[in-house]
């Protein structure tokens, strides 16, 4: 099937198998390997991308379902050469260790903050339930989200 | 510029990870690449009568299908075990099963196809005729008469028996003790679950007969050695193993896995590159699991709580095959830690390592030491309730004192340094322990189930003296390599045998070299994880990279400073002994005449010109060292936490967690704190949620993240971290391992808190994980209800 999607501001039309997962389309067809696969069952969130302004898990979405959609992956979160405040905050607060969950974590966190700029710590922790990190114990991820919230609010 | 030691510098490797540019194995694309998928057994134990691959081979896009027999015929040998105590029985472990399958997930065939989708389609077309056999999953029951037998080589499913200490002396002492605590404990099976599933890519160069293997390994040189000397028969100089960015390991990526043979075998057979990436369920079925002990502990003490003797009997589940270091974990890394922080004079321990129809078990974060800490610190906590002595008070009565180091324990180790009262003082202060206890009393009066948990743990990290570990039965030297290559402009490439898979070595090792040479870290690049680029290295596990890998770099830096100083002296026409190497800024000057100086980069360039060097000196500014430490390091901790249990649901809320650790000198506090907090989270995971559960028939019940309860962000309060420092004399940096202490202490601290909360109900012990369901059942039983 032919699908047309905009990914990180660039339009692509590709012929894909109906069963192809969105994450495989992003990684293997478009070569954007920043979106990782951690679990195949929508549990870990490593594959989180933005689809028409929502954060979704691309490992349980079919590529054909996103025909006509606008997708942002970690590679397109900030203009080339710049860091999004969330990326900066993860760096500053040591919010990552092995880095594997990080793209998904950053993509999920960005939408959380956009949807609610004034989250409490408990709201942040609850909001990140769908993203698993095995390294950090989440503490510095929470700090990063708090710090980016301020930065993102200030930038508006 | 210099003075990096002790500074919380943000990580230099992060820009690639936060921008989605991590170089993970699964991201590799090579021209002509094909994809492998592995047919795995749905049975825990079954004879293989036949495997019919014809239909799979006929599928369009399938390039080849191979079985275990094909691999044996192709010269691929069984995977060896690298820890072999006396009398161990070693069952063979083929990368694809040939005669029978022994656990769910055991590989039976591999498909190579043009795409991964086709490879998976073809798996369904392979017909395996299985004859199911009875299965055994319990480590103790496996030894019973009449239990299903896994291997001819291991009668009664017993692979090894490992004793330490004098049992008679210990039993005599126990008979004399005022009080003996006796308890049965299960340390449940865990699935390590690094977030990056394992992956392998192999490329065969038929013309030169060279093989390149990219693999998610914590120790690429070890994999190369094993493949050359044991499993793949390829000469070491013809094999390049690369472990690029690896997305977490926690021990599970140390071992030589079947896929590291299957994928290269396929690549060589079909003459095209082959990629294999595990699914999460494959990870659950085939990554080496952790823990899985059944133990009985007896500890004797005086009525005042002075520890007299300890007796431990443990059945350690090895799973279906012996993974690379599996027998080392419940033996040399376990019983040797049973002294804990205490002066218990007599200790006897014995472990039975048994084979079962489960996924092989091996090192998982802490590896033997969390099991030891859990046992010892649970027993001591039960003793504190029995004797009515505060758990901190009871521990303090038995501490090894600061002036007693080096301290020879009764279980082989010599502790390096420590001040255990100091660690506890700090933890008590941060936690405001007395207030915690007062609040607990008020809560109890209100009928609430509030518990305070305490633990004092120790581990042997920074492995280790090669002579000691080889003496214990390990077939591996545990030194580390570190090379410093100074380029003509004074920029530096550092080659380390340690491997970073989240630890942040590109930052911390650069801090070490920056300080040693007075060079800014911006001018230093750390290279790791590639056997073609590096001197032979051992790799990263056992919290050894700073202690041992860092030590090797200090040695190389000394050699560099020495050469640079000699050249500066020669060019400044001064005596070498009159020179000062200023490590603040990398200048070398004549004592008393700072204007007579050379910058580090000037000397680097002078070495390149090589026209004005001291008589007889070789050009080049590159040094390689190997550090083999004289002893392990012994980080230790005092952790305190508070929980409240919902009486109605049995659910545990972790309200407060204080971790104070003595990990010796600190290179980067940001990274150390990250290791401790992350480690605690894994420890808490074992205490409350995680369980690699099998049913009695050998089916893995927690086969994906749908069923295996990983710790999530909302399960934790903020964890408060404190520290004390007693430098380790075992390495030039005075550091101790920081990577595993959190996990080692985390489990038992929370378990003790939960049991403290339940103590008023007369509940003495519940096995892990302390799920709401189990706690609720225990509460109901204690209240005389339930059934």
C-alpha cells in the first residue's frame, strides 16, 4: 500500500506492507534509528514519537494507519544544531545513562509538559508510567522534566 | 582546567543519546544485509525427534535454514563455562539444541531471510516433532530422587557442591548460643531487562576469511577469545568484535550467547551480512536470568546480640545450561560476603548448583552479593525483633572497627577499609531516624502499618586480583588495560578495555586522564568496545571500571608524564630532578623558574619532530598499562527506608528512602549518585514487584513486560543520597565500586521495612516479591481470617 507521511517536516511517499509497524517504517524504511524498540507490546515507550501532536507508541501502530499524518521523531524535535529544552534538561540533570529509553522518554515528556505545564512531581511520575527506564530510577528524569517545564514556560 | 576529580561534570557522551544518534547494534545497516530469526522451543523439556525445514526454505525471500546439527557439522563447538570449581559436572551447551530442548525458548533452528518479516513468517513453517518430557523447575526438588533428569553429565541434576568454612565448628558454636535465628528464604528469580534487547550483526569477508561481529556485549575481548579458543574456531587475529553503544547490561550482557555463534555461522554460510535483534519476549526467554536461590540460614548469638556463628545452605538454580560465569555467582561471590559488616567469627556455607528446565541463570547486578546481603540482613533483622534490640543498635554491636583494617574475614576476603559507624551516623542523621521511629509508634497507635527498614551492606567490587579469582576457579584474569595515545598537537585518544553501557566512562575516564596530565577533557576522547582498536581488555562488570580500568590509565599517565618531563628537561637544559610537572595546567617547568617551561602540547609536537630528544629516547608518545589490583574494593552502605502498607489491599507505599554509601573517593558525584539511585530502584523492584516466575510445568509466566512488573516512575519517592568516604588502598585513585551497592542494599532494606510494618501482627517473614496479594494474604491469616 502507498502511504504519504510528513516526518520531521519532510514528505515521504512509500509502498509498505499492510502489516508493517510504524516503528519499522521509521527505522528501516526512512533510516531514522533514533526511535528505539524496547518491548514490542506498548509497555516500555522506547518507541514514542509524536503523531499529529500526540505522543504515541510506534511499535503498536501500523504504518498504514498514519497515511496523511504528521510525525515527529527525536531527530526532528529541535531544529538542526539546536537542542529542545527537554533534551537540554535531560543532559543537565543527568536524566539518562545507557540512553536507550531516552528518545522515547524525551518525546513523551515533551508532550506531557505541553499538555500540562504545571505538573506536580507526582503528576510527572504518573505521566511517565508508560515509559520504562532501567538505569536511572527515574529520579533525574523527573528533575529534567521539572526543569524543562520552567524553561518551556519561559520560552513561550 | 584540570582538577576534575570530584566534580559533577555533565556527560560528554550525552549529545548523541539525547538527539537519537546512539550507535546501537540494531541500528546498523550494511549493504546486502539479511535478517535472522530463531525458532524456539515451546516446551520446557522435550526430545527432538525431527526438524523439517523444507517448507520454510521454500518460502520466497528465505535464504537458508540451519539446525543445531548443521552448526556442529560446520565446526561450531559448545559454549564453555568459565568458572569451574573442583568436581563440577559440565553439561554441554550447544547454540541450537540437537538432541532435546531443555527450557522454553531453547533455540532449535535459525532462518535467514531478506527481511525480518519474512524470517518470522518462515519460523511458522518449520515443523519440529517434539516428544514432551516431564520438567523440573525448582532448584531443590531437582535433586530429589525420581526428578526428571536434564543431562546425562549431571546425575540428580547436580552440577556442583561448593562448601566454605568448618561445618562442625559452626554447628558446635550454634549449639552453645543463647539465641539462634533460623529462617528459610527464597531469593526469587529476576529478569535483568536492560532496555536494549540483545542484538548481533555479523559480516564475513570470504576473501580474507575475516569475521566482524557487532554484539551487545559488556566485554568484546572475552567474546573474541571464547569464539577463537572454544566455540567458533576462528583465529583471534581474524575476528573483530565490536560492542558499540550498548543500552544497559546489568551483567546480562557479559556472557557468550548462542546468537553470537548462530549469526556469524549464518553470515559465513550465506556470504552476506546477517542481523538478529531479540524481541522483548526473546530477552525474557534467553537472556541469563538472575538470583533464584532457596536457602536456610541459622545465625547464633549471645542474648546481648553478639553474633557467634552463621550456617547457610543454599540451592542455586543454574537453569538448563551453565551460563558463562553462572557457578561463580552463588559460590565465590556469595558465601565470601557472609561476614557482612560484622565480626561473626565462625561461618559455614554450602551451595548446591542444580540444573532445571528454566532459562540459564548468571550474574545480574550485584551477582551473589545481593543474595548474600538479603540473607544476612534479613536474618539480623529477625534477630533484632526476637531480641528486642533496635536494628541499628544490633548491627553497631557487631561492626568491624575502623582500626581493624585490613580485616581478614572467616570467609576468605580481606576487607580494605571502612568506617561502618560513620556510614550509619550519616544515614541516621539524614533520615532523622529517631523521629521516624517516633512517628512509627504514633502510626501504630492509630492502627496503621508503618515500617522502618534498615540494612548495612558490603560488597567485594573492583574485581579483582587475577590470582585470587583464578584461584577460586574463574578462567579469567581480572586486570584491565588502559592506553593513552598523545597526538602531535597534544590531543589525546584514550583506549580502555572497560566498556561503557550507561556508566558514563567517556566522561569519568576523561576526568581521570585530564587530571593526571593537566589536559582539558575537551581534548580527550575515550575509545572502547572494539577489539581491533584496543589492547586486550577485560570489560565492565563487578563495579570494576574506575578501580581497575581507571588504575590502568593512572599508570599510563605516569609513564607519559615521565617521558614528557625528560624531554622538557632536555630541551630546557635542566636536570630531570629539577623539573616540575604542573598538573593544574599541563606545563612542565624548572623548579624555581616557572618562566622556563614547556606546554604539554609543545612536547607532544617535539616528540613528533623527534630531532631534539634526550640521547637514546624513542619518538612517540603513547603508553599502555595493565592494572591488576592487589585486592578487591569493599564499598559499604547504610540504607534506611520507610513504608506504609494499606491494610485493605496489602499494597506497599515506599515513602522515604535514604542511601548512604561509602564508595571511596568520588570521580564524578553526578554519575555516582545516578548509579546509586538507579541501583536502589532495581533493588526495590526485586523487593516489591519483579519475579521471573515459572509454573510447575516449566512455562515462563512472565514472558513479556505485560507480565513482568518492571519498576515504573510512580513507584518511588525521591531517594536521598548521602556519602562518607574511606579511600580504598587497592587502587591508585582510592575509589571503590559504585555500580552495584544500590541494588545490593535496596532489596533487603525495603523487605525489612515491610516486615517491620507487619511485625505487630506477628508476621515474621514473607518471601519476595512483597506483592499486595501476598501481604494481604498474610494479614488475613494473621487476623485469623482468610483461608
